[in-house]
C-alpha cells in the first residue's frame, strides 16, 4: 500500500512540473508572407539615441525613417522626411520637412518630433549612449557637461520655426553634417515615447515601413508591414520575424533545415561548404567595416622619434593576402587605406593610399624594424578579446607571419583577454603595452567617419591616443570645405599622414555575408552589411 | 523527520549568504562593465559616470554587496542592461530549463535504470559487455559534439525534429535537446545501477526471496532494485543542479532561451545582477535537490531514520 502511494506521488510530481512549466505555448502565428531572420539580442533598450550596435540598429532601420536615409545600394545620403536642408555658412542650417508623414499611431511627424527627440538624446540625465552624436549642436556643453548636473534641458542650437521647419546652429563648421543625419540617433520620436516611456520600450512606435506586432525580449521580435506607410520604400513582404540566436552555427543549421529564411552572418566554420549548400543564395559583399592593429601611442616605447619606422615595418611583415585567403576564405579583403571600398572613389576610398607600407615585404620589414629600434624588449604582445568573433585564429596567423618575416619565434605572441568588457576597460584605462585589435564599423558612409573619430586628437574612439597637429588641421579644413570634392581630397591628404606615422596598421576590409532559403528572393545587403529587409520578396 | 527538515532548511541560510558573497565578489572582480556598453567607442565620461551611479558601481565593493542583499530581501534582483528586471528574466527562463531538466532526468532514469538492471543481472555476458562499451563511448564524447551531430542528423538530414527550439519551448521540441543533455549522466546511471545490482544479486535477502518461491519479476523490482537504488538516487539528486547549470552548452546548440542562455549572456556582457541572481537560485535548487535525496533514502530503505 505504502509503495503504491509513493509511485503515484512521484508520477504526480513529474506531471505537475511539466504542466506548470508548459505555459506560454501557442506559437501558431501565420507565417504566410512573413520572413524569419536570425538576430542577436540587442545590448540596450531599443531607443534611437541609445542604440550603438548593429543588432539594435537593424531594427531601428525597419521601424524608423529620419531626415535622410543611406541608399541601400550606393550608400549616398538621400532625403526622406527632409524636403531640404539649407545652409550658407556650413554652420547654420534650416531644415524643412515634407508634409504628410505620420507615425504608425497616427501622430504627425513635425519639427517638434525631431527637436524633442534630439534634446532627449543629448540630455545627460537620460544616459543615452549616443549622446555624443549631438555634440556638434550649439549648447551641448550645457545639457551634457563633462561633470556635474546639466545646466539646461534643451539644446540652444535647435529652434522650432514652424510645424515643418526648424533651424540648427552648430558650434563649428561642418559642411557634411546633413549627411550624418541618416544615423539611427537622429530619428524622430512620437510624443508617446516621452509620455509612456516604459510602455513604448515594450512596443516601440515609429514611422518606418514596419510596425511592431509583438516583442518578446531576448527571444523574438515580430514586425508586420505598416499598410499606411507614406514613404516610397514600403515593405514588399508581409513582415519580418527576428529570432534571437546565441550561436550563429545553430542559425545556419536552421536555415539548412528550412526552419528560418535568412541568416545574416554565416559562421566562419561553414564558409568552406556554404557555396555547395546554398549555391546562389549566398551573399558575400563589401561592408563599411575595417580591422586594424592599433598602437598605444601613449607608450614611449612605441612612440619615440623614429618609431614610425618600427610601426611601418611591422605593417610590412604581415601577409594580408594569405591570411584573408586561408583564415577568412576571402570574406575579407586586404586593406590598402584606412577607409572602406563601400565609400566608392567619389566618397574617399582610395586603393593603395597606404603605399608600400601595406605590401608584404619581409626583407624590407626586417630592415625597417631594425632602423626603428627593434621591437621593444624583443617581443611584443598582440591583445584581443577571446569571447566573440573568433579573433584567436587570425591573431595567431598574424603573429606567425610577423615571426616568420623577422625569423624570430618570439617576436609576436597573442594575448587573449577574457571578455570584451575587460578588453575595453584595459583600452580606456590606457593599459596596453603593445598593439591591440581594433575594428571600426562606420556610423555613416563618409570618409570623415573613418578618420576623425579614430585619429583626431582626443576623439571618442581614438584608442591609441594618436595626436598629430598636421592631421587635426587637415581634418578641420576638410570639415569646413563646402565643396565635397575638395573636402574628400583634404581628408585623403590627412590619410597620407597616417601612412607616414602608422598609428594603426590597416589589416583588411570586412565583407558582409548572408545566406537565405529558396522561400524568399531579392535579398541584398546594404553598405552596413545589414540585409535590406523591406525589399525582400516572399516567393 | 519534521525537525530534521527544519534543521536542514535553516542550514541553507548561511550557505545562501556565503555563496552569494563569493559569487558577487568573483563577478565584480572581473571589472567595470560600463566601458563595453559603448562598443568600440570610448564611453563619454559624463554618461558613463551617470550609468555607474545608477548601477551603484561607484561605491566600494562591501557597500555594493550590502545594497544588493538589501534589494534581494525585497525580492528585487536588480536590472539587466537591456532594461529588463532580473526577476523577469528568471520568470521567462527557469520554466524552460526546468522542463528541459525534467525531460533529461526522466530519460536518464528510465533508460539508465533499465539498461543497468539488464546488464547487472547478466554480469560478464555479451549484453553486459556491450552496454559497458556503449556507456564508455557516450561518456567520452563531449556534449557539444553529440549535440551538433544529433542536431544535424535529426534536424537537417532526416528532418525528424526541428534543429532549434521555438521561443515557447514546447515539450516535443525539447525531446532531442533533453536526450543530448541526459546522455552523459545516463551512462553514469547505467553503470551505477549495474554495479549495485550485480553486487546485491547475491545478497541473502534475494536468495531468501527466491527460496520463498516469489516470482522473479517481483524479486527484482521489489527486493533487488529498491535496495540497489540508493547510490543511483544520490547521483540523480546532485545531477538536477548540475543539469540546470550545465545546460549552457545544450541550450546554446539548440537555441533554447533558458537559464544557460541568460547566464552566458550575463557573463559575456558582465551583467553582474543577472549572473549573481541566477547562480544564487541555482545554488538553492542544488540544496533543495540534496535535501530531497536525503529524504528519499528513508523511502527506499525503511531502516534509515532521521532525527
């Protein structure tokens, strides 16, 4: 008798556990016309001025349209909501909006939608991670002081002139400033965002071709076509389901099994057979991403008179061609300047600008490094974060290449750091003793974005603390130039200083890669290596 | 028995405090997570300082710990960087992992014990040898290998199961990952049962039962198996905790958004409230499972008494 009770209890416990945990089922949402795509969990809440990585950025691109948008093919900044942006002095701008735009909740898109959103993004107490993007606007120092409380709540440089007009005053000349306005941080926001902030974050309302159907944080974001979208680039599919994957290998397996339609990051391990698996449904095209090795210019051992020979020599010791072929299966291209091919020749990309310093030449490398005083201490470490991006493979290959060129097995060793957070901490605390890995994904397709944030004195991403007066002067000149062609030429002149000084060794341009199922067609990647979702057709 | 349970529950309090203390210090020793929130861009100092103040990171470590414990006793485990509260993350991920663990435990109990009994009763014969070799193979294959292999075979080649689990994690989709998760423990359960059965098969009480003329079936299930299960139950009990925590690999392979996913994400982003909160709960699960095992001994062997 006692035995029977036990068995029943045990059985009950299992049943209860299964029933109790089985809630939340019922997936049966219709998939017809809807594209399912892989996604990485965005790091921050989905607000325009708080999203600084690709995963959150691609959602904002679907939910929002701003003053400008980067053409998915050419990368050129084109007016969307802006009717015109006029200036006489490259410093005072008048923005006029097109009429007839609304948010998907019916609210009109007006000058206030922009001005309020920008003021929100810039205000220190809102802790927006993209606040620095508003730093060119007059009054930024008041709303976002380096220390202490904000002294003003709104940017003095922004003035609403009418329902569809506002003016912007910058604190310096910046002729290509309008071209930066396609970036996510500059998107307009409806009043609902300010009134019910938490509710808005759970179900973001924008003015783009899609609206949010449901958002299950950390696992799936379902977006559907907004039928009344007023723009001329409406969705050509019924909607997009973004599913969070922790491992892109699983996403790829799901694609093979027909469980998902689009994978926008083909894992390195699959590159050898991706063509056989997918045939023509595999994309591999240039993106606005460059990888470099940055030197700690705050360290005397790397930045003494004559050390530029050492740095240039190291650059020559790297066999970029072999590494991009063997390790990356040609999904990266050896770099010969500090920008990216997606800019195009008119946008400032210039193949070979780096000169012979970016050409593999072990003999000359050995000679130059010797002239530059040799590698400090005879051996250098190359620091990278080991948690993401399989950096170990190429770092080991790169060190191998340097060691072979110098005929010294200890010249270069990889130095893995456990997490990205720790890696970034060491960089910001200036604790690097040798070159370290750096990657730059452009915010907007301008040559300025590849140079100023990275190499201008004390700029936001100048991790090596490079500082050169001639370089700064040329950048300022280029920014002030009203003629685009002259601006680009001046930026390229400043790049020639980088080629001389080599504060960072350009390694390779990264391609975007994607694979898709035969259920969908018309898939392409934009210059940011993000799929152009609204153009995808369901067969 | 009641007093024993209460005493065991009270003993959990210092273990709970001690473990949170250790985890807290280990996680925070990793350093400042704020720099990584800004990606490849250097954080602008004013915003970073504001975030640090909000997360209590600008205080000395002991103050942070006291603040954290104070919050925990109010049922607040803090907030993850994406704006979700950690309790919300727990509510969405623990049921998923619990379901996965229950499936794994059921598989490992049923298959493991049955195989163990069969090979234990036929010690030294072909069946026994085959099972021993098979378990050896299973133990020597790492979970990520068996996981990717089974996923590819069942999911892509034969199309019998979805290679990844939907966000809702329905039971039928969890069978394959449950099997992968159970595999290694299954081998251990088989071997433990086999040894235990083989040993007890010659015991006096088995001989007596057979001499009484009891049917063989009854002798095995009632007398032999029940007495042989104590080491197996001990193993399965400790395994519950291990499976829940160790699901990181399996959950990653099958894209299950459970505890392992949250922990992995938390460690990767140095999201201390997530890591400390989840590990604390896992410690409690472990302790409770052990208590349950100790209580089960008395059920299996009535000679065992608690005071």
